[in-house]
C-alpha cells in the first residue's frame, strides 16, 4: 500500500551514516517513498512522516538521505506545531499562539490525558474554539480515555470524531466553551 506513494528519486539514494534529527529526510526499510523526521521520541525511537502517514519507528530502522541542496530542509508543519505545543505552557513575556492540534500517538493513556488537559487549558486561555486531538486508531485506548476526560472537562463544550479528511476515527475534534 505505501509503495503507491511515489517512486524513489535517484538523487536521494545515497545515505549518510549520521544520527537522524528533526527535519532529516530518511528512508525506511521496505518503503520506496522517503520520509521526514518530525519528532525525536526517545533514545531509540523517532516519529517520521511519509506522505500524509505518520509512524513511530526505531532509529536503527531508518537511513538518513544525503542532503540535496546543502542546507537543512525546513521543518514540517507537524514539527512546528509539536514545538509550539511543547514550549508554550505558561511562558513569561510575549506568548506564542497555541497550536490548533496536538498529537499524542505513542503516549500512554495517562500521559495523553495530562498533555491534552494542559493543551485544552492553554487553548481556552488563548481564546481558541476548535481543536483537533490526534490519538490514532490502535486498540482505541487513547480515544476512550480522552473521550472520558472530554465528557467532564470544564472547558469542553462538545467533542466528536474528526471528518475523514482530518483523521477520521484516529482524531477527535474538540469545541471549547466561549
């Protein structure tokens, strides 16, 4: 299925023996389409984006592709949103607008609830109305846990599965009280 995302570009076939960092173009064994590192999860795992698909993989499963233009590629929108969300809580000085979405794939239910609770509080303070919480499909544990939290959260007006173009059952749209 992933092979249909596109043919590999010949210029990208040379790999570099360096650790991957956010923004690196990488090749995952078994896929013809290269991806981009969007987040470092821990010492052994990274999150990569291949087309519109995001996945958590071990660092040793990817190979960094050689740079094509001699400069680092710009970070993806997902990486920028993750940075804004991670760096935003209660900063002093000028504030950064809260991202409209948060991705909690790969976290435990408890971690996801904590991250999303802080995200909802900050979004409410910043006057955001509509948010997207990306929890993935999996066994539905994150979705159920988060939906339980949304049902009793003081800032949540309503929540519902995202439309197919925004993640379908792998994401939830949350509307906050005004």
